[in-house]
C-alpha cells in the first residue's frame, strides 16, 4: 500500500514547513510517512478558520482513507489539518462528504464533520509514537466500525482526489493577503496590484520636491513584478518623460519571477527614499516646472519677464527658470510693440534697481528659509493625518467588534432565559406526573436487547431463589429431597438463560 | 485543542450506543434470539445444563455437610450419586467436546461454586477422603458395649476384602494397566474397603488418596507413565505392608 512520495512533493513540503511550523523535522517526517503509507492522501496548504474566527494558513492533507466495513472497502473522504504547533497540538480531522454522500453524525463524528476520538484528545506530542500515521490507522479503524457517511449507492467507491503537483497547487484557496506564506503562489501576482499603487501615489505626493520617485534602486529589485513596473512608471509620466526611457529598460529586462512579498519592501524603500535628489541628467531646457509650492515665484516670473530680467535659479532647486537674457550679447530686442510707442522711457534709476534686486534677494532668501520649515510641518501634519486615519479605522473596527459581541451576548441571554423558562415548566409538569412503573420505563431499543434484559434479570432472580432454598435447608424448613429436586430444576433453568445471554452477547458484538 | 472531548457531541448521543450496536450486531435485532435451532443443539445444551445443575447441587450438599445440616449417611449416597451422574454425562462425546474441561466451562459461564469444583476435581467423597468412622467409639475409646464377635467377624471380612483389593490392584499394575479407566475404579474400591476396615490412619494411606486424586484429574484415556507406574506400585506395596501392621 505504500508508495514512495515524489521528490518534488517532499521538497515543496519542506519549503512550506520552514515558514511557520514549530517543529519542522518532526512534522516533515510524520507527514512524509503518512503520505507514503496512504497514497490516497495529498498535501496542500489552505486557510483554516478556527472557531474563534481567527484564520491561518495551515498544511492540509486531503483525500480518502480506505476503510473496511462489513468486508467491503470504502474510501472515506477526509481532510486533516496540521496546526503550526504540531506535534504539541493534535491535528484536526474532518470528514468531507462529497455531493453523492451525506454525513452521518455518530459517536466519533459531529454534525460539522469534525472527528473526535480519545486518541486525539489524549494526544501527547512529545511521544514520537503519537503521529499522523497512527492517527490515520485509528481513523480507518473507527470508520470501519461506524461509517461516517452514507450514500445512495454505498457500494460505489469514491475516487480519491488525484495527487496534485505542488508546483501548480489548485488555486481555490488562494489567500488574497500578500502574506509571507503565499510564496509559492506563482501565477497570482497580478492580483495584488491595488495596494501597491496607493503608496506609489503617496510617494509622488510626498516627493513633489523631486523630479521623480527614485527608481534608481529599481535595478536592485530584480524581482519586481513585471506588471507592477510599467504601472508605476505610468505614474512617473507625470514627471519628466525623459526619465522614462532610462527606467523602462531595466524593468523590461526583469525576469518574470514575481515575488509578491517583496512589494511591501519596495514601497517601504520608496517611501524612505523620497528625497535623494536626483540631478536631472539632461536639463530639460524648454520645461517650465510649475510647482505649487512656489506661488511667490509665479507672479514674479512674468514680472521679471516683462522687465526683461529673470530671477536667478534657486540653489538646490531642480526648478529651472528661463536663463537670464544677456542683453549685451543679444541683438537688440526687436519688440515690435515698442516701436509704436513713444520714445523709450528713461532707464530706471540704478538705485531703484539695486533696491529692487535687494528686496527680491531678501524675499527669495526668506522663501528658501521657510520652505524647509513648511515642508517639515507639512510632513508632520501628513503623518498625523495618517495616524488619525489609521486610528479611526481601528476604532471603527473595534467598535463594530464590540457591537457584535454585545449582540451575541444579548442573543445568548435571551436564549438562556427561554431555556430556563422551559426547563422550569418541564419541572413543574414532571412533578405533577406522578410515579412511573419502573418496569415499563426500563426498556431497550430492540427486541433482542429487551430479551437480554429479561434474561439477565431471570438469571439473577434464580440465583437468589436457590440461595433462599439453601437457607431454608439450613434451618430445616424443608427436607433434603425437596431441596435437591428444586435446586436441580432451578439450576437447569438458570443455565439455559445464562447460555442464551452469553450467545446474544457474542452475536451482537457486545462482548468479544 | 488538547481539551477537546474524546467523543463527538452529537444530538444522537443518547441512542448512539444502540445504533452502533445495531451496526455491529451479526444477528437481526428485530426478532427474539434463540439458544438452539436444532434438536441436537437442544440436547447438547440440556446436557450442559444438567452438568451445571449437578455442580450447583453438589455445592450446596457439600456446604450442608460441612455445616452439619446433613449427616454423613445422607451425604455419602447423594454425593456419590452426583459424582456418578457427572461422569456419565461427560462420557457423551459431543458434550465432552463442548465442555472441554472444568476450568474452561467455569470461565465461559461465569460459575463460582468453589466447593463443588474442588470436589469434582478430587473425585472422591469427603467421607472417603477424610473418613469418619461409622462405628461409634473406634476412634475415641474402646470401652463401648458392642458385641465383640460380630464386630470381629465384620472386621475380618473387611480386612480380607481390603487385602484382596490390594492384591488385585498390584497385579493390574504389574500387567501394565496404565490407563485411568482401568486403574481408577480399582483404586476407588481399595479405598472404600480400607475405610470399611478401619479409619485409623496408617503410613501410606495419604499416598493412596493422593494417587486417587491424581488419577481422577486425568482424562479417561490418559495413561500414567512408566515412572509413575513404578512409583505407584511401590507406594501401594508400602501401604499394604503398613496396613498389615496395623491389623492386629
């Protein structure tokens, strides 16, 4: 019955276990030996939701267990979950009836399909003899005594699910959260794009002081998903498009080996590096960068344009302005509008010009001084805003949680009150009912068991009768002959009854 | 999660035992069960019932004898009758097969009755095993007024009987009689006749009783080994000589 497990499966299993499992070696060896002995079981990872609402991604063995019931072999579909704390926590076993079967709750299986057994409840993880293989054997044993499922055609054997290759696991249990354990979900990287885009937006907002979010670390993210990069680069189109040729080349050369979990790191890096100023490789000559933080500059630029002067470019600013026009080297301005005017005005007073320049310089200096402070304040305000938003979200969730709990409590109280009232009514009714004949009440469910009750009662009654006869003989109330005769008769009868009790017990399986 | 219950909390838990018992049962539970279906089975069970009845009765008789409820004159015939009936029933081959042996019968049917069992194992009556003299005075004082000549005649006769039985038994051994069903009756008669002569214990008497018990515990077709036969012969011979000595 054992079949060697494919090497790929074992490697995948080992990789998965290394993630979050506490005792990797023990879990690995137990699971491998169970898979080997029961080739109808297949491993996969899936999200398991506990009764308290928590969900975790756990290793799950699913498939069928062959069991023998009344000389026929049935394959019962089961699903066994291995918790992260294996082997200190017992695995959970469920019976998962297919569409053609119905679940049969009984001594070991409850209405949800959960399997109960003393082997599970007295599971001792420290003992290496307590392992999955033994659990599967125990399950097969109890299912053979009490089949947990029944179907319309119980003779048909359920096909065990085919053993899936772990490199293409069935996608129906994919966890949408980009958690670290979802490493092997290769084909599903395009989905979580929504989340990375939002931080990228924020990047752009925060880093308005820069021409572009720094994609220079992009070559380090050699595994950035191909789908992500073009989108983020599209955002970068708002920024100088001359950057794009340079940065489009690295992403297209990226290997298509997406790693979803690296995204948060990427975003984090980008958020952390909004500010290394990347000097524009090519000064975009004809661009006028209109940034909203420099309103004081905007009116001045046209003003200086009108004057024929432009302000010197600010230090540390990748903002460019029109380079100052060199009036000496240029040909005299042919300003057609001026020719229609009267004689040119007097050149401005040099003192005035100087004063104006000074004032402009001072104002400029003040602007540059206050800019970082304003920047800082904006940052702080932004942080506070974020924190407030987050707190608000968590408060809202807590509030909803509390509301839910309170609702549940109310419902429970109401149910309890109802039940208590009904119980009290029943008590009153029962006390009014009066005595009941014991013989009528004590009865078994089937004819044979009733017979068993009667026979056992008779056996013991005859025992008592013989004893009393013996006592009578002792006290010489009866003579020896009578005693002997009656004792013989009674003993014969007693034997027949006892023999029948024994026969019934053996036949119905009550005793071995 | 180690705190979970060992058995499922189903709504049917109150009747789950019988429903699973219904699954496990090899016979249908809807009609009455019967002990036997053929008359051969019926006879078998009735014979076993007879054995059981004998055991029960024997037990009470033993206890009554010990408690002095019945005298030894009442006890002896009843007990020997019961023992004879027991042996007769067991001669039936079918019954013997079903019965196997006393211990397995006891275990199967939950039988206690220790006194009866030990009596059946030993195979001889209490009055034979530990004889009580029927003659008043022979064990206590010899100053009783009983007619001496009739007593003498009776005891001479008994002594001759006993001697004859001794010789018969020893001859049987020398003729290589080894089977239980050959030796046991002879030894039983010897014992009875010895008791008729005297109840005084003589050297070797215990040995005879021991051999009697041993023979009784064997099956009818069992044989004693050569070593045992020699030992038995020696013991009987020794007892004969001792018996002779106490005869005055």
